[in-house]
C-alpha cells in the first residue's frame, strides 16, 4: 500500500524591489495621475465656504501676479513676501480701511493650498514662513505707530450676557428663535456656518439633553452633547424645544433655524445664511442693552472663556468646539483667563 504523499507548495521567488528613483516613465505618469486624483477628492470634500475662500485667495494672487509680471505658478518664498507687502496696501472690506493682518494671513494660506491642490505645484516645505515673518514685522511697525486694522478679536459672549439676552427676547417667533439660536450657538461653541447648516435631524433628543451633530464644519465634523441647563431661562435644550414647537418644525431635512417673513414674521422654509447668524447675535446683544458689540464668533469664544472660568481643561473645551486639541487660537483665549489665576504677583504683593 502506497504511503500518503504530502503536496509540496511551489516556491515563489518575489520580483526584485524597484526603488522610486528607478521607476520608468509610465509608472511615474500613473502615480502622478493617482496623486492628482487623491488631491482632487480631498479638495472637493472641503466645506463650500472653505472652497469659496480659497478661490478668493487665488483670485487675489492672480491679480498680484499680473500687476507684478510674476508667473502665476511661481509661488516661492520671495514672491509670497512681495504678495504680503502688496496686500498690506490693499483696501479693506469697508471704505477708507486697509486690509486686516488676519485677512492677509488667510490669503497667503489659501494661495499656497490652491497652488498645491488645484494646480499641482510641488512647493518646498515652509514656503510661506518668510512671508509670515514679514507680516509680523509689518504688524509690529503698525502697532508702534499706534495704528489699527480690522475689528480685532471678537468679544466673548458670557453667561451673564446670555441671561440678559434671553430676558430681552420678545415673546414672539423672532424672540423664541433668537433665544434658541444664541443659546445653542454658545452651547456647541459653533461657527456661523455650522449653525446655518444645521438641519432638524441634527438635534436628537437624549435622556441628558440633546445630541447636536455639527456635520458641516471647516475643520472637522463633531458630535456635541448638550445637557439641560441648571437655569431654565438660559437652557439651550428647553429653548430649542420651545422654538421647534412654536415654529411647528416637522421636516427632519429642513433647516433648524429658519428665516422669518420680513413683513408678516411667519416662518419661512429657507434657512439663514452664515452672515445672518452673526447678525442675529449682534442684534440680540443690542436688544438687551449690552454696550459690547457681539459678532457671530462671540458665542464660540464665550463658551471657551466661560468653561475655563469653571476650571475645565483645554482638551475638554477643544472637543466641545471642534478646536484642535492644542489649538493656538484656543490657547490664546484661555490665556486671558489664566493670567489672573497663574500670575507671578499672587502672594507677592
């Protein structure tokens, strides 16, 4: 009787590895195509506001390059410095003003990103570093002369302000909407475009309050738990429920915060634009008789400031508002609070 024969697996000899510098022309072309497609997919996935902003930045760069006979794709450390100096002389958004430093910084960022993603330019690492240093020099010179550009940082909208705003909201659809929107804006540390993009289904009831889905964000989407407030007058959950019931909102895909008819003040089907969200915040503060002029960024900064005053950690605050965990912007907000707690003079004088 023949013994059982064990099958022998054939030995596979791997092909020799080809290093990237030895790729042939066809392989390089195929890889470049794959890279270009990947860049396009990521670029197309950006929020609409971000894409519009980058388009404006590139349009500004295009005008600069035409005015100075600089090749459009010559995005280099030197040309970016020239770009900053050119932008410094450009008019601001309001007549009689000059462009704000923050706007210039965004123009540089948008130009670099657009060159890389939209036009496939391979830029050196840190290509904008020299331009940003030049911008810092210009800002320092401006401050030494006592000049000011832009509106500066948005003032924080704090809990005491929320109390006054809530009390001053009239008992009609506009007042109910404004109260709910300002309180929710604060609770989720929202950006204007995030609040404007929210739909009914983005606010889900939960045993502890609401689960808010900030699905449209220029940085990253996030899920934000919004608990019931200890003070009913400024509770975002109760305010949201009151608005939803008063406006008879029942379409889960409809805007969460709606426009009101300018004459009849009835609820319309369309939602608010991001700029309109900021206008509501500004008007709410004025209605309450608060002398500070709040903007659409004030509730976001206000949440960060108020949470820090209650001792919350930066990581916890960052998670609520969708900041990067070690965001320099957020750290700057918190530093203003911490300067009184961590002060070298405490216990000295």
